[in-house]
């Protein structure tokens, strides 16, 4: 044997355990680093800016298309951003309804409900949330941001003499459905609340989002996504919808669709056993989904909207899902958007009856 050759040490149990430990530690560190970065990218995409959508018949119509309806532009500050919107129907005298829109949507999406409320005697205040359409902000920030924006919207209402002595009602959907209940944790004078497809705990909702997006592996990534949400939410991590409902004893109407695939397990409705507020009522539509909660079952089956949707689907098939802009814009311009976006008369009449009962 040559002197330069060395005898290899045998692989003892301790050495194997050490190598395994080092390897495992390296894998864990690598997983954590990659997960932090990946979840930050994913989180930024989930809560990026939302702009008004072109060629979309579901976006009802612009404020300029509302004819002679009285309206006044408003703006207020929320967490360092200027939010913009309108007050409609200023001649109405039953009270003020503040509408909070859903995430990924804009205030225009709820113009049909606004028109119904104005025609039934209410003033309506609408605004685009942080990071949305006409409002400032690099993104929508978190699943709790809608409540913070609504809190500042109500501060604006309380500081505006035109609303003095007027009962204030809230109406929200999804992200907004959470907002109108979570904001009850603050000391605002609210006469009544209608929450449609709203979740209670935004942390549970984040987990549901991730589960829908990634499936089982998403549970391993949730702590990292929750960390990035915490960086946005800070001290408001415990701001829940049911917490606000129970704290305030304000009358609340909880609206939920039985076929809602976006907000269900984390919904206020599915966690209603935690509600202690005696002034809560429920409106459950077993055949409704997340967005078509605003359409009645009859209207879905025999409606102008269905005809338009069928025609649009035929157009997609004709152009293999790549409809030219000029063709699509021509199709959209021919739609009667007031008729297409006709609201669920059952839901809205129940809403008005609920508000009237709350105002007595």
C-alpha cells in the first residue's frame, strides 16, 4: 500500500445521523426560503391592483351613463391612499346605504343594486376600495383591507354635515360582505347591515383560497402566506365579522347561496352557531352561487342575461376563444346593460324591508 493512500473511515451510525441531519436541515432551509419568496410573489398577484374591465357586460355602466340620477363625486383617505366614489340619489330621504364591493370587482358591479335602492328612497354611497380602479394604491393589500376602507368611509360620512341625522345602513358582497360585519368592531352608529356571501375570519378565508388554488400542498404554504398577510394587516389580525356582529347587537341580514364555491366553509352563514347577537336574520338560496346570488332562480332560467351569455359563448366558440376586440366591443355595445344586470328582486325587496324595519 502506498503511503499517500488513506484508509476510509467506516460509516458509523453517528456519522450517518449527522449527514442526514445536515441534509435535512439544508432541505428545510431551502424550502423555507423558496416558500417565503414564492408566497410573496403569489400574495402580490392575489392582491394586486384591479382595474375596470373592458368589454365586460357584467360591469353595469359608468356613472356618466346613469342619466338624470343625482350624483356627487366624493373622496376620502384610507391608510394613506385616496379612495374615490359617488353618492347617488341625494334627494332620497329614507337613509344612507354604503355599499362595499367584492375583491377583484369595482363599485360599478353593484350599480343595479344601487339603482334599486335609490328608486326605493335611499341615498347610496359607493367607492372603489384601495388599489381598485379610480382609487389609489398599488394593490388591494389583504382580505381585511375592505373593512379598514369601510371604517374610513364611515368616518367620512360622520364628518359630512349632509348626512347628519340620517340613519346609515351597510350592504356588502364577499370581500364587502366581510367588511360590513367586521367594521361593527368599531364604534360607528349603524342602523342595519346586509352581508351577502361574506366570510368572518380572513385568515380562514386565506386558507380556503390557497386550498382552492393549490390543494393539499397549500397547507404547507399557508404559514408563509399568512406571514405576508400579517405584514399588511398588523394589529388588525383579530378583526372578524362574527366578532363585530356579536359586539354591536346591530341588526344583520346574512345572505348566502348554497352553491357558493368561493366563500362557503369560511362564510358567516356556515359559522352562524358562533353568533350570539339576537338581531340576526338569514336569507339562504340553495341554488345560488357566489355571484348569481343577485339573480333569482327564475331570472337565471328565463332571462335576457341567459340569452346574452349564450350568444357570447357562441361567439367564443366561433373565434376559438380569441374574439377580436372590435367584434367583442360591437357585441357588448349592443347589450341593454340595465336589463342584463337586472337585480334579484326577491333579495332587494327583502333588503329594503329589512332596512325599513331597522329604521323604526
